[in-house]
């Protein structure tokens, strides 16, 4: 099972509280944008896309995922969703293909998040919605939940570590920030071309 699957199926009440709060904020922000088409890049098993579908946000919803097991499981869990194999650095779409491109909990896993962000910018018509762990709060809450205590709460798959301010500075190099919020322990940014 992927870490995304485990996160979305946790039994830990604290983790569930944080995740539910994150989805509430994300869906609220996306409703304001009123997209017709949404691409979720790094969609995992499709949990975010499923939430968008349930909230009736967007008519055309697609997901791109790199991990084969996540795609297979996503297609079983959410058979009405479109989840395709793809690479964030070379998305299989023409420029300006989607009203909104969503990329949550992905950039911190990448060697070259700037290159990925340029590709997200290429395929959106207007908006890019991004979230990453808000450091050091993310690590602190992991310690409090007893996760990776010997490694001081560090997530073993994270290559990038941004505070909310540092992440906004990173995004500003590529896009114009429309809004930002911190549904703990994450940073959520809405940006446009």
C-alpha cells in the first residue's frame, strides 16, 4: 500500500481530523474557482478526485499517477474516475488543457519541483492548486503521533522541506499567488499563470 492510501484510510483520530480539515479547505477553495475541467497530477488512488466528484466540482475530472499499484487500486476503488499513467515532468496533454490543475502532496517528493511546476503551468488554462507539508509543523505532528520518532518525525519519502513562507517564495518564481492558507499541517496555495 502507498503512503497516500494509508493516509486516506488511517484509523488515527488525530490524523483523520487533520485530513478532513484539509479536504474541507481544499474543496472550499476549488468551489470558488468554478472549474469545468480539473486535472489532479499525482492523484494516487483518486481520493481527491473522488471528493471533487462528490462535491460536484468540475464536469471533466482526470488524474495522472506514476505508481502502477496506485493506478490499479484507484481504478478498483473509484471505477467512475479517469486515472491514467503519467509523468509529472512530461504530462500527456496539450498546453492549456484544464481550467485547474491540482497537485497535492507531490512536490515534496521530487528532485526537481521547479521543472514539475513549469509543466503544471503549461497544461492549465489558468489555475494551479498546490499543497505541501508545512515544515516544521508537519514533522512535529508526526512525532506527536509516534511516527518515525527515531528519525525525529521525518517522512522517509520527502526530498523537499518547505515552511509556508518558503513554499510561497518558491511558487512565486513560476506563478502569481491568488490565495494561500495553512490547513494544518499543510500549506495550500492557489496560483494562476
